[in-house]
C-alpha cells in the first residue's frame, strides 16, 4: 500500500480526468507542502495524519478482508 505523492500540476490534470476522485486526493485541510529530494514541490499528509490513516485502513482491511495481509504501508 502506498500513499500517493501529489502536487499542483498533477492536481490540475486530475481535475480534467477525474474531478470527483480529486475531491478525495487533494485535501489541503489534511496536507502540507513538502520539497522532495529532486526539488519538486509536492504535498503530503500533515504530521501524524498519515499514521492515523494507515491505522484506520488496517482496521478496515481486518474487518472486511481478514484473509488479506498487509506486508507494508508507506
């Protein structure tokens, strides 16, 4: 499981392709800017938020897909 790296240019493209899905991906209320190692400006979940989301996802998988094992999440 991989949490997406997102940025403004990708956001603009996605608005044209999948505007409803982008409502779930582009969440400034949950995200903060980050400069990646290559210098790109991306967004990530605010400090502490990603851990909470991963834990909730694990709970949902355990409840609805108990035979599905999550090997790693980042």
